[in-house]
C-alpha cells in the first residue's frame, strides 16, 4: 500500500496561483480556469510518491532540500516533512524561487 501524504499549500503558493490565474485571465478567463484546475490536480498527485520529483538545482545555494514538480512552464516548489507536503511556491520556470 502506498503511503499517503497530506498536501498543504502555503499562503505564498496560494498567492502565486492567484497571480497566475489573473495573468492568464487577461487573455482568457476560461483558459485560466482550465490551467489552474490542471495545476491543482497535478499538485494533488503529490499525496502519493512525492519523492518521484527532482530536487531543485538551487538547493546547493539555498541549503535546502526542496523538490519541484513541473507543469508546462511552471515549477511547483515543495518540501517533504514526514507525512506532509508543503507547497511553497508556484513559479514560472524562468524565475528563481524566493525563500
């Protein structure tokens, strides 16, 4: 049986999702809803096998052990803590994560 993790989305990540929605909605509210829905579904897959995703390259400089889940051009930055997953940021792939 697979271990189930509880997924928490931090305030920063929630803000990121709102900004992403707003940005996409400038062109198409419908596309924004679809994209955010897909992104949230992908985030929820972290409840099983969160170790499958790669470590972020910035760990070397940040001194962290964060992982990233990629969805299109966006990176979902998260950390594992025992039975919990904390989604820290959702950022465009061209941006560096902010602590």
